[in-house]
């Protein structure tokens, strides 16, 4: 039975990846940082019904010793580094923490793998945010990077360190340059989930409006379940590499609003308000990925389209709020 270690297992992708790996017959270990709110830890894993099938191990991205000890003891075959301070907007408020967790944290994991399990296969969660102020209308593995936030700069450092560990130490280290991917398990601070939660509240009479920032920004949104499949496929390849993972369709925040509100029978123009305070110091105006390499080499293709994704998210948020209303 192969063993996989996932950092960031309590996040959106960690939960879906754990579910995929369990289904593929893996023993799944997850890094868990200590929290005073231990009663709500693992909410996403519980939602997927897999919490009891995972071994959670005490450690932190900032603590190299904990990472070395875990990897030394369990000798995983595959290590997926998904942990990060992952919210772009927060990265301007906490640039140093973002650099430490999202940037240096990745190097801690790479070091731990190099020291304790150099034959393990390593996955780094790189991001389309690294393209930032885009240098090509559609971005692929050869497009130059231009990060536009402390988050993107930290991810770019981690990305290049992954490439360097591959080239310097012959680690089987791959990097997935993933475009935005969403699901009912997406953090509520991200725009798609904020919108679908807002739609559910308005539909159920719990709110009257939804305040958003820049409605013109465009993203290439896919479903997280599709994207974790690409991560796994990267580590099944004989040779490591870097892959863009995207749908190739770019949609504005305003258009996502239209789709999500329409799913609940509402007209978004009646409810969405623009709050200039929610605009960012520097914006990534538009992203659109070209996943031709992932399609050709990994045989990967997204299965869920944007309308189905929005519908699934709205339905899940309606169900959550209805359940809360019932329990008072
Ligand atoms: P989430 O924000 O949902 O999850 C982040 C995870 O990192 C959580 O499990 C969190 O733990 C953990 N974490 C944060 N800080 C630490 C720390 N100091 N020590 C240990 N664990 C820590 O992110 P997603 O699941 O959406 O994304 C997964 C990865 O992919 C991230 O690296 C993200 O930046 C990247 N990415 C995501 C994209 C997307 O669209 N979702 C696009 C491209 C890249 P806790 O639960 O305790 O907070
Ligand atoms: P990101 O691409 O990782 O930054 O993902 P987000 O979901 O946080 O943001 C996507 C885009 O939505 C960005 O261009 C934001 O400026 C834009 N946006 C507009 N209004 C909001 C909002 O209220 N919250 C968030 N998170 N983003 C918003």
C-alpha cells in the first residue's frame, strides 16, 4: 500500500486529494498544525466522510524538525505540499507570514524530503497568480511570470526552489501551476464561495445584498476535484515536470455572479453592490490557462464546467443555511 503525506490536508484541495488517494488504495497522512479551535478542525474532511480514514500528524510548515521527523518516521512514497497562506488579499496585510509559510515553508518540506526520503515524489502547489500582470493572452509553462502580490511572489520563490531541488539534487519534484479551482469546500473569503454563500443567504431571506470588489477581474475557474486528479497524475509520471492546469475559459466576477444568482432564480443586478474598499492594491486583471501539456502528457481534462460548478456550490450553501435554520 503506497503512503502519501499531504501538507494542507485540512484545506479545500487537501480534502479532495485525500479522498482521491484513499480511493486509489493509499495510506494517507496529513500534517496538522496545532489550533485552539480543535473542535472545528477537519470540517472539510468530515464533510467528505473521510476524517476517520486519515492519520493526522502534529507539525507546522515553519518547523523543519517536525517535518523531518514525520518524513523520517513514515517514509512516504509521495509528498504533496499544499499548505500555504493562500489568500491573496491577506498577503498584503501579512506579507512576512505569507513569505514564511508559502515560500520558505515549501523549502522546509523540500529539505525534509531531501534529508529523510530523497526517493519520495514531491508535488508543489504553484499558482497561476505567478503570471500576475500577464505577458501572454493565454498562459502556459513557457509564459514569463510577473507576480503582483506578496502571495504570488512567495509562490514564485517556492516554484523556482522546486525546480532547483529537481535539477540540483535529482528529486522527483513536480510543480502544478494551477489556475483557480473552486468547490463547496472553497474558503468563504474567496470570491466564488463568497458569491454562492451570498446567493444562498439572499434566497433564504437572511441577507439583502452582497458587497464585492472588482467585478471586471477575470479568472479561469475549474472544479477542485478535477484539479487534484492532475496533481496525482503528475506524480505517476516517470519524469518530474511542471504543468499548467486550467480549463481555458476565462470568466469575469460579474458573469460568475450572473450565473450563480440565476441558478437560484435571482437577478444579480438587484443585489450586488460594489464596495471600493474591497479592491486590491494591485490587481491581476485576467487569467486564462493553456493546459495542452497536461492534456497531452497526463491525459488530463477537466470534467466539470463553470455552470455545473456554480450550481453545485449554490446548492451546497443553500443546504448549509437551511440546516443551520433548522437547528436554530
Ligand atoms: P486552503 O487555504 O484551503 O488550505 C491551506 C492549507 O494550508 C490548510 O490546510 C491550512 O491549515 C494549511 N496551513 C496554512 N498555514 C500552515 C502552517 N503554518 N503549517 C501547516 N499548515 C498550514 O488552500 P487550497 O486548498 O485552496 O489550496 C491548496 C494549495 O494550492 C495552496 O498552497 C494554494 O496556495 C494553492 N493554490 C490554490 C489554488 C486554488 O484556486 N484553490 C490555485 C493555485 C494554487 P489550517 O486549516 O489549519 O488553516
Ligand atoms: P485569487 O485569484 O486567488 O485572488 O482568488 P479570489 O477568489 O480571492 O479573487 C478572484 C478575483 O475576484 C480577484 O481579481 C479579486 O479582486 C476579485 N474580487 C472581486 N470582489 C471580491 C471579493 O469580495 N472577494 C474576493 N476574494 N475577491 C474579489
